């Protein structure tokens, strides 16, 4: 469990301090053997809470059944596989620029028993080899902060919109850069304890680097596509704004649906039982 005092310090720092932390870019892809192996173990950590939040947002926005889903920058494929596990997509495709990640993802698909519905390809998320409007869902998790500049992030969002069908939805999930270095250290120390306790030291260092490379909500809002046929919405975690969602759905006069249920069965949650109380808190803040 995260102690309340570190989180209280983070919340107060985010509320009261000015924005002084400049962005420090990090490498575009994670491809070291150790890094990939540790990322592959992170599904039992607090990363599962962010994934659950993304699954819930997709559940709230979806208006159709079946179809194909595309998960960009999929890493070892955990979220891609959850899309197949918790939704009724006919096919789910994961895409990543790292060949090592794709190898790990293919292994995971076999272990999860989902290789018949899920496949992975090696490609660039800003130039995807599929036709326009091919997917009922296009998602991208925790990858925008790896991109070198906002122009490339804008290209990613435009590509997501191009690939999405007329009645489909898109969702980009990413971190939020914090107010200053001190608040960032408080937060990464508190959250990162979960990673270091599991021996995921390189993953913890990547997490710290990612928090330094994250975009402010105001920065991402400037590169959201301006299309009349799709409604784009930015949702930022309240109280301790460290996660943000950029979602789009059809502009057809219907508001985004708000469902009270979840896409998973009560006995098959995406978040481990040991983290359920923290998931409930997170879900109330987004």
C-alpha cells in the first residue's frame, strides 16, 4: 500500500506550486532485453490500474459490437490481450516498433490462449500499414511521452483518427508531467516502491524517466485533431493529475455513454486483488 503522507504531499504540491519542470525527452523505444523482460512482469504492479482505467473508458465510449481493434505501441502486449479478453472484438492487432517487444507479445498471446484472435506486427505507429477506417477501436497506452516532439504526437493522433471507422472510438492514455522535480520525486518514490519491491529496478528507472518526459495536458490539447465528424475529449485525473486520456468518438448528436458497469466479470478483474482498494480510488478520480 502507498502511505497517505507521500500522496498528500504530491497532491498539495500539484495544487499549490507553479509549473517549473521542463520536459526531458527519453528514447523513443524500450528495447533492451532486461527492460523488455521487466516490462513483461509489470502487469501485476500498479500499471494494471492505469490499464483498467483505459478499459473502462473504452467500455463507456463503444457503440458497436465486434469489429477489429488496433493497439499501437503495444509493448509486450498486455493491454492488447486484455482488449481481446474483456471485449468481443473479432480480431485484435498489436503494433510496436521494438522487435524484442513483439517477440514477448507473441509468447504472451500463446500463454493467454488468445493467439487465435490476437496478432502482433512490427511497424511505426505514425505510419501504420492498414487502410483508412479499418478498426472499431484504435488505442495507444503510455507511449506519447516517448515521442520527440508535439508535431509527432499530433501525427500519431491523426493516424489514430485515420484508422478508426466512422462509428468507432480512439483512446490515447499517457502520463502527466508534474509541477517540479521535488513533487516528481515524491510521486515516483511512492509509486516506484511497488516496482522495486518486485525487483523491477530498470522498469522503475524507465518510469522515473517517463515522468520527466511526459506532456502537460495543455501541450497535448494543442495537438488534438480538429475534425467535425469526431468529438475529441481530454480527461485528466483529478486531485493528483498524473494520468490523462485523449478520447474520440463519433459526432452524431449522442453524448459519450456513461455506464455504471465494467467490461470484466467480477471474478476476472484486470487489477490484482491486492490493488483493488487503490483501483477504486483511481476510478473515482477519472
